[in-house]
C-alpha cells in the first residue's frame, strides 16, 4: 500500500512556536516601554528644569524689563521666605517744555523728581530719547549732563529734589531720570518677593504679580526659600540688625509635575512622582564691597576689615550739610584701642565743604588735625590722612605707623549732621 508522508506542525511544535513568539513580543514590548519611559522621563526633566530656570532668572533679575534681587540698592527686610529691597527708580513722568530747547532757558527750567532722592547716593542719571525702534518697541536712550539740587525735604509726602539740564535738548523727545529713591515715606519704591503658599509673588509700584509671569503647563511650584550670606560666604540669620552685612542671597526652589485635573502634584504612594530642586546664588551688585558705596546714617553699625586687610576706605556723596555740624565715625576692634575721626562741616565761598578733620587714637585722644575745605563732590580717603599717614586707618609698612586695628572691627557712625553720605569700603 502506497503511503504518503503528510507535512505539518505537531501540537508540541505549535506550542513551542507560540511560546517563542510570545517571548519575542514581550521583549519588544519591554524595549518599547523602556524607550517610552526614558522619553517621558526626559520630557519631565526638561519641563521641570525649564520651569526652575525661568523662575530663578526672574527672581534674580534676568531680563531688562523687571528688577530682581541682584538689583537691590538697599535691603529693608528679610525672612526665610521673603525679601524686601529698594531697586533703582525710573521717573519717566515728565514732558520736555519749549524752554528746554533754548540754551539760555534750559538752566532755569528744572524738573522735580516724583520720588525723593536718597541723600548720600550717587547722582541721578538723566536720559533722553529722540527715536524709537518700532519693530522691537524699544528706545535709544542717551545720557545728558545735569545739575542736581537736593531739596530740604520739609514735607515727607512731597518730593522737592530738582534736576536742571546742562544742555538744550530736542522738544518732543522722551526724558527719564534714574536714581536711588528714599523709600521711607513711599513704600511703592520697595519691591517684595515672597512665597505665598503655592506661588511666588512680586509686589512693586502698587502692583502684585506672580512669578513667573507666564504659566507653567503641567508644573507646580512646591517650595521656596532664601538664605543670606556675608562677604566671607558665611550664612547670616535673617534678622534686621544683620541686614547691613548681607552681600549675597541664595534662592532655593522646588517644582513638581501636576495632575491634569486640579493643581496637585503627580504622586505615587503619596510621594511626588517627578520633583526637581534648583537654586541660584546671587551676589548683590550694590553692597559696600561692590564699589557703589554704603549709605550711612547716625547709628549705622557695620563690620569692616582691619588695618592690614583693607584696600578702600573713604567717605563721599555727603549731602545736606549743616554749617557747624560734624560727622563722627569710630572703628572699634574687639581687642585694643578704637580709632575715631571727626569731620567738621560748613561752607567755603558759599560752597558746602568738609572743613576740617581730627583723628583720635585711642578714641578721646586727638593725635592729628588738618583743615582741608574739601568740596562734597570729592571723597575723603581715610587711608591717606596727613603728610605721612601716621594716623590714618590702614597699616602702612613703609611709614612710622601708629594705628593698627586687628581682628574683628565694627565701624559705628556716632554722629551725623548731614542728610546723607556714603562709605566706600573694600577688603
């Protein structure tokens, strides 16, 4: 009998083939899932990173439209979750008059600043613009020379500081003044950046805005903190009396992904599924070590370098001099004798001047005096007093030096018969 062999798969072979196919399919699915998870994780990382960068840049002051912490001229208050500071004020409320076009009239037609000037600060900057880039919506500003007259400030609610242009300008131009404002009676001059539960808030010029200005799709900020440091990078407690020592601020920020429904962190087992922390370290531009001067008042107390570790130490920007008054500064080391300088104020040919100074070392014992009649637009250098510097503050190796304060030194403004002045100090 002729029998033929029938080809096909046995049940065992079929089961083996199905098993192999299942394994291969599982491997492919696993590989695809791993790739998808990696892609999703990468997207989450990028999203959180961008959210943190945008927020930190805006808090720090990373664009030209808004001030940030690094633009602080004066810190008014600090906490672990908020900072209040004074940035430069821009007064663009004025319109040029026909008189400002004529050389003989421009010097007689003043502008009154719309906020009081901080006595002791650098002079206001005046800028004029005649053209505008309509495409970019920005103006081309040019600085012009001015004469500044500090007002008597008899009415705290009414600024009276005046600016005179020293040269004519084209009528129809835009004009603005940029200066250090006195925020004592004008709280809108101060900016506050603070944590408000689930968002960062900026309060300035009477407006309250959220940081960042733009929405963060799929992201929520979960925490915000501030740390403060002195010029040796030691952390400072957020206390009012320690504010003058702050030279840097560290901003710490956390963000998480949120669910599609409601603004809640995306979690698993009650823990954030995707959370990222970022920080930025902000060196303040306008501290006493940055070269812009520290405005002082009677009672001001600050730490300064000792005699062997100081490079710059001078008094400048003296404003609102009272005839017969004095400015008295005393450097007090933890150990050893104190050094004191008494500066007599007055007028010479109707010009306000620093008339005379007397050095005491130790404090209470006069060792050197000199009449200088120094105009207030020039600094008085405490590191170069007298012919040989014998009694100035710093320690000069090549002279018969007497003064030598060592270790921790505190400078105290014991008397101030002027509206304001600035100290320039650098280690």
